[in-house]
C-alpha cells in the first residue's frame, strides 16, 4: 500500500511540476528562456563574488536553473555554451537513470545476478561468490569486490577479486560500476550511446557521447546538455509532461539512501542531509551531512575535478559546474559546499545547517582556515593519536603539543582531522589549510 501511495504521489508531483516548470525546446538552436535574478528576489550584488569564485577555482562553465529557466550562466575563457567537456563520475548518475529505464522496459532486473548480463567469469571470484553479486550491488557500490588491489579502473577479471559478501561493505570502486555499461548494452541489445540517444536524446534533446578513456567509459556533453539531465532529474524523470521514467519506486530509491552502510549514497547519486557519510577511498563514517551549506534535500551527481549536477526539487534549482581541478581539492563535496556558500548569498538565504553538524561538536577547532597550528578544544581529554585525512584519501600523521596540532607540513586544501582521545573516543572534524 505504501509503495502504491508513494508512486501515486510522485506521479501527481511530476504532473503538477510539468505544468509549472519550463522545459527548453529539444532543438538547441531554438534557445533557452532566461529569468532575471532580480525578479526572483535574489541579491544581485552577490553575483559578482560568486562569479569571481567560479573563475578563480578553474571552472569552465557554471549554470543555475530556476524552475527550468536560466538564472545564471557563465563561461570562462574560450569555453562557450557549445563547448564539450567530460562529466567524470557525475556520469554515474546518468548510468543509474539508464539502468532504471531499462528495468522499466522489462529488459533487466536489478535484483538479478550481474552475470546474467555480463556472462560468468567477469570476476575472479568463485562461481558462487560471483553469482551473489547483483546489478543492485553495482548501483550501490556494495559488490564486496576488493578496491585495494591497486587499480580502481581495471575491469579485467583478474582485477575484480572477492573481499566480502555483497551488501556487507560500501566502497567507492570504479571498475564494478563501469561494468554496468556492459549490463545495459547486453540487456537492451543496443550500444550504450544508441541507448542514450533513444532514451534521452530524442525525448529531451539531451545529446552527448560516452567515450572510452583508459578503462572507463566517460560521458561528454555541453554544459546545457548536462543541465537538461539535471532538469529531468528535478522533475522526477518527467520531461514536459512526457514520462521518461514512470517507475516512481525506482526513482525514489535512486535518490534516497540505498543501503545502511553509507547513508549519503543512493543509486550512484550522492545525497545530502543524512546523519553521516563515507567518502571515496575511506572506510570512515563522518558525522553530519555531506555538504552542510547545501539544501538538505539536494541530491547530487559529482565527479573528479569538480564536475557537478546539484538538484533541489522543492526550490526548483539545478546547479551545474564543469571545469578543472578546483584549487587542489579533489573530492567534489568540499568544493561543492563552497559553491553553495556563495550561492546562498545570491539567493539571499541559508539553505544548509548549522556549522556544528559538520563535525563533532565536542571538538571545535580554530582557526579556520589554518596555516601552521590548529587548536582543538579538548574539554578535559588528551590526544593519543592525531592524523589528517586528505580529500584524496591519503593519511598524514600529525604531531601535537597540548591542544595545538602542527599542520605546517600539509598542502593547501581540505582535510578531516581524526583524533584518537585518551578516553578511548574518536573525534572527527573538517578543516581547511590556506597558504
């Protein structure tokens, strides 16, 4: 009963939204309507600082849609609305959508073993171990395959080794995800690019191509085509009254916690507003939401070097960023949170939560940003061990004296301070180094 009610409500929501939200014509040459930020009540004087931040952080393109219309659009250097760039791992969220449409068409079942589509022997596991891995495990990063073999992109069977039973361990592992491309191709009988075009290109005007880069299939498109996908996702898979994905249950599961191992991960979408999160390369649960300054309901496609699609349905917002590595910060959630800090000033409100949720309230740190020493409020405890975890997953042991932690050796960027305390507890707090 609950499932049918959820499906009904989502379909009603999609129908209503389709009447209120603007959708650009499928032909890119027909243009895309804009909206004046002033007419939205936004603080126009805060747009230049936002644009300065976008430019200074190696961006190429930045778009903000409000109810489908372009409120802010900015390109850097020679990059234009017609330039093409890669989505990196933001393309994972597109793959999740395609898996859902293939299942809706009766071409695959995410609860079936992946080997039903990839054939047996796609891993080096035993037949029993391999048969236990389902398409759902690939969607949720819970295959149990070993992400510590040294090459996270290698899809050869020899690289895909058993570590834990499927569904018992979350690990951001690129190679099992990449094999979903083969699942889609085998299930649909089409090339991956052909399926994208037939499913999305003809109906939404979203054009792009998966290209082979090393062992990966990487999606490339213009910024506005990325924005089309964000708009489709914001409207629950409905494009201007045409249901591209009618399976409201799958869509709901895609953009809500898909398992209990990492609350901030759906089906290849990152989820804000959860009580904790894991990051790529780490088996550490960090307290608080993924991006404390972003809207708590946001779901996000995020990829290497800051490729971002932010979707906030209740506010009618889609935020797109394409570009190069932003200032040495590899993991996009930190950079994406900085985007929201600036964007909140433009929208004239704060959509996030109190800073206290970004880490453990018992261990405030200062100054932020830091340069040489980082002081920690110890509240009667003492350090037993301290390390900084970089956003690339590398760990840096640190020395301390009293409440002062020496961070002089750290490069500029964002870190997690992991503190083992004398009372046996472990405290975590985010901090920044600025040189």
